[in-house]
C-alpha cells in the first residue's frame, strides 16, 4: 500500500508502521518535542531500507553535535535512497546531508532548488528557518529578510499548518513586523500547544514588543507540559531569565541558571548550552550584578570541551565571552588567531565583525571601556552576520552601551538607548537612560 507524509508527499515504504512512525517523528522534530529520536528509530526498525527516517535521525544527531553518528547515518541514507527512493526523496536526503556535513552554501542552493519543486517538503524548508538555520549561519547580513521572503513565497502551499504558521510568524517578527508576526505565531501555537518552537517564537515576539510580564506568565503556564530533556527547555527558561533582568532581579536570573542552564544540570544541545550560559552570565555581570567566579569557570571548562576549536562564528563569539570573563587570554588569543587566519583566506562568512567582537569583549573584561566602544562602533550594523536572533545578538549592543556609559560617553549612550526605546518599551533601557542624565 502506498503511503504519504503529513504534507501529502509520497513515501517509498510499504510498511504501515514505518510510515506512521516517520510521520510522527517528523512532527516531533518540527515541534522541538521529546521522543523524536526514539520515534524515528521505530520507523527504521519497521523498514530498515527506508531512507527518510535515517536522514531525519541524522539531523537529530546533528542537533546534539554528534557529528560522526550524523555523518554515518547521512551516508547510509544516501546509499538507501539511491537504491529505493523517488526523485523527491533523493533530493531531500542530499539536501539534509549537505546541511549535516556543514556545507552551507551547497546546502542553501540545494534547499532553494528543492523547494521550487516540492514546496510542501517541510523538513527541507525548515533548514534555512529559525535563528540557528542555514540562512542565519550563512554570514549574510539580510538573513532575517531572506527567511521572511522565503516563507511568503511558499505560504499558499501551507494554509493553516501549525508548523508553518509558527515559523513564518517568527520570520515576520525578526524581520521587524512584530505585531503581525506575533499574531501569526500565536495562531500556529493555538493549533498545537505541544510545540516548543511555537512557544519560543511567541516569546521572541513578546521580547520585541516589550510584553515581559505576559512572557513570564506564558512560560510559567506552559513549561510544566514540556520535558526538561526537550531541545528548547533550557532556552525557553533563558528567555524567562532575560525577563527577570529587565526588572533588575539578578537573584531570579541566577536561580533559573542554576536550575536548567548550568552545564552540570542542563540537557540542552551543545550550541544552546554554551550560548545560553555565556550570554546570561555576561549580561548579569555587564548590568552590574555580581556573578560568582566559580560559575564562569565551570561553564568555561564545559564549553572548552564542547567547542575546543573555532567553528561557527556564533559559537565562537560566545566562547569569547567565556574567555574574556575568565581572563583566559591564551584561549581567546588562540581562537582569535584561527579566526583572523580564516578571514585572511576568505573563509569566514560573517567577516571582520567577528574578530572585532573578540577584541571588544577582551577590552570590556579588562575594563578598557573606551577601547571596547571604539572597536564596536564601526561594526554594530554587521553584528547581524553572526546569526542567532535579535534577542541573542542584543548582548553585543548592550555591551557597547555599558562601555559608552562607563567611559563617560553619555550622549552617545543616550542616542542608542533612545533609538531602542523608540522601537520597544524596556524597563532596563529606561533605567539606563535615566543614568545618562
């Protein structure tokens, strides 16, 4: 009997069990929900020659930075789909494999070509979307707009699909259309509450429109339904910690850190682990709260294990936060040298903004605030190229503002704050604005 996926695309398996488990596994993945690996393993067990669950399983390995497992499963999927797969499935496997292998320009080209023929292939369409997607990590300066335009191009194929509404709404939000983005995302979230990507995207809209109390209530009400092993569990609580910092409540932010973000307790994937830990501790410290040195040292040791060498610029910037805060000049210098080498060879997609951020963070940690501000000023518009979300990248601008204030450049600090407050209300920015007199 012929089987289709949830989007009506044919699957080359005759096994009812394999098709059903694959459909469920993909939905769990698109929702960032627990059980995706186990469900895909069930699909593989039911039909070991069906390529699609193998490549989907490879992608889950990649989320958790299990590179060898991810690549070997991708290689197997390529073999299987060549023997028994439709043209769509061969292109699907190849596109996901390129992404898993970190071949970003090829993966982006393959994705866009694939989507032209099969716009309803949600797994492939998911690759360039989100703050950690192919577009965000490509080094392009307009990745927010690119995600939004891609969603607009295919939206007639999706209608009221819970996953698509969630991701296209978030793309609108990040591209500056916050009110509409929030409404579209909330529509998707209402269709499927067991969707961590939806909860997360709504929190981003609330961050952008200043709804800090509503965001806190959302997390409090929703998080009990989401297992701590969920891929976004810690990161959703990180958003809650940012809300606490808006109120100047360092104790609450630190208790959230100790509960779910600290490396010894977190179940987050490596990239979330280092970015959430480094950015929260750095914000606490930059905003004038005291952070126990032991927290920094423990987190930096864990991060060095996970990201010993320069890799994605987004990861590298967060590794620089650790090295600067712990005064680990050797680690900072070694990573910076590699990055500069890659820049010189034309192999650093995000460009000169990355080494500039490194130098600025080191200056900030050394309390040379004038040098920090001077280094960041010319590259602020380029920070977008490191990827991630507005909420994550705002840390760099926060560092710049604090450096301006601490080096006596109050007029310049006030101008940046005025521009931010014009965009959205912020209790913290209002406090800082008052301090600039």
